[in-house]
C-alpha cells in the first residue's frame, strides 16, 4: 500500500460540477500500479493524523505541485515564487516527519524532493532557468547518478528524464546527500543514507516510461 499526497484545489471541473477538490494527476497512481503497488491518495488533513495515516502504509510518495512557501525555510518570497499552498505544506511536512520516524520508505517527487530537503533543515533556490521552458509543458534533460548512491543502485546509467520545475535544492538538509546531477550542476536527486530507503528526485517519473525508481520504492515497502 503506497500513499500518495494530493493537491487541494479551490475549484475543479468535471461533468456539470465545479467544486473544491482533492486531486492528483493520474500518472502518479498509475506509476505505483505499474510498479506493483496499490495506490492510496492522501489529501491534506489535520497534521495530528499524519502519524496514524503513515502507520497504515507500506510506503509514501510526496507528489509534485506548487512551490514550498519560503517561510518554511526561513526565506522571503522572491518575485517568481508561486502562490503558497499552506495546507499541503503543513500536511506533507507532517507526513515526511512521520515516515522518517517510523522507517517507512519514502519517495519525494519534484516538490516532494524539495519539501524533504526543507523538512530536514535545508533551503531552496527559488528560481532557476532551463528546467521548465514552456509553461504547462513537460520538458526533459539528462541526469547523471552519483556512483555508489542508492539511486545509482536503481538506475546506474545516465538517463533522459521528464522535467518541469523552476526551483532546486540550495543548502542540503541534515543527513541528505546528492545522488544525481543535471549537466548544469543542479542537484536532481537526494537521499538519506542513515535511513533504510529515502529518496527524492527532482524530475517527474510519472510522466515517463521508466518505472525503476517507483519499483524500488515498492520493493522496499514490501520488505519493511
């Protein structure tokens, strides 16, 4: 059972309805399913319930989405930082803390990787160029694994990955180490060697065909 965090949107349209909605691009649950897991969606909730939610899971995915609010890492908002999502920030930070405390395998995707870094005391670069060239359109670039890393054990070769982000890791959170880089030096994956299985990737595996990262999470969850 792999939990995946979701968006919380003020208005979404389907059929004749336009209502507040907890939603998630279908690529996330489909990737979990393709990797052999059962996906459970985790909409924002009271942070008091995060540990109980994680206790019912075998693995956790923190999904991509809006920019992390800069106050979360002690910074002031810069002009190109997007609007805040305080409910998601609070809930997902609580989920990350609960997963780390309980030893539940954890995968952060894009925003999820950035939030993992923030949860461990790290900071973010609020804007970089070249990683989201067209608004609303996924791009791509190569990422190179760090030899000997958890990520390199899963994907040992340089690969071309689907990307859409304009923020990145600045100062690494406590215990985190880089496990992949883009050609421009941007940290594209991080991991926590002191944990059994904690990985963050800056790209969007749910938009591609390579299931190895998610399959590794599902396999780690099956052993936990």
